[in-house]
C-alpha cells in the first residue's frame, strides 16, 4: 500500500462558528498530487447527543479537494477525512480543530435579525442564480444543486468568494473559483436560497440573487406530477373533440 500524505487547510483561519471552506490536498511520498479520489469529511465534537456534520469534497486541480463546511458551535472539533481511491484503497486521517465561539461576520442586533457580514457597494459586479430555478420543486431527500454566474468580479482572486444562505440563516462560504454547491437534507417546505459575492475581507456585495424552492413532503411531489399529467391528458382529449 502506497502511503498518502493528507493536508487540511481551513478558511478563515482560525475558524469561528458559521460557514467556512475546507481544502484537502492529497500527495504521495514524493510530493506528487493524487487525483481521482472520492473524499468525504466528517466533523464531530465530544458532546452527548452531538450529531456528526458531513461534507463531500469536490476535486480540484493538483490533488486538491474542496468543500464548504459549517461549524455549528465553538470548541474542540475532530475532522475525519476519508479518501477512497479508484483501486479500492482507503486512507483516513483525523485533524483537531479549535473553533471560536463567535464569528465576526455575524451581526450584533440579536437572534431575531438575519446574520450577514458587512455589506458594501457592488460597483458593477453582478451575481445570478442559474440553478435551481425560482419555484422549483424537489422531492424530500433530493440533493439541490446550486450554481451561480457572475460578471465584473474576479472570483478566486485575492480571496474573493461567495456566500450561500438558506432562509437568511448563517450559510456557506464557497472559496476559490467554485461556482457550484450542493445542498442536502433540506426540510420539507418552502425555502429561500440567496447568494452574495464577497471580497477577501468577507464583506458582501449588497446586491445579491435569490430564488424560492419547495421541498415536497411524502407524496406531494407525486401529487404535483399527477396533476400536471391530468392537465396534459385533458388538453389532449379536448383537441380531439
């Protein structure tokens, strides 16, 4: 078995409660990058009843794998990185991470206020949510793929990135030049997804983009499809009258 070197970087560093971005680099003993791995990250704290937080990393260039990650609370965390290679080999490494209890990007107006970093002018920069479409309906348990487009902004340069919020709650920080993110296990009901460009100091550009989606409960997605099919059948019959 060939040894694998695993390096973990966390942005921002040191991390604080809220969104962050993890970069894992895999190399062989000679320092050559290892690509093609399926990489998952699990975060745990030593608290009774604490549920693990999981993220699946997306492969980048030169043996790097990136994933957004949200720290639920301050304290000592253990991150377990598991890399599964195409030949069946599995490498697992653990990293200790100390998370600060407060995140400076949160506001200080109380728990009832939305939690956003400081906002600054766009100065011509534009962000658009390409996916999902506004009004889209997903079955419960489905992955929701989020994709953005942008103009007049150098994503990935000088630490510039973007933030993704669900229902205006503390969201994800997507670093580098990644324009996609995946949301998993959203609760049934209606949700607003919003995205904002952010400069290296984590100030957000105030004009963002937002869509509203619905996660259908048990049977609701099938009911919606059945209604559409019924309408289509009715229209078809009407044309032949």
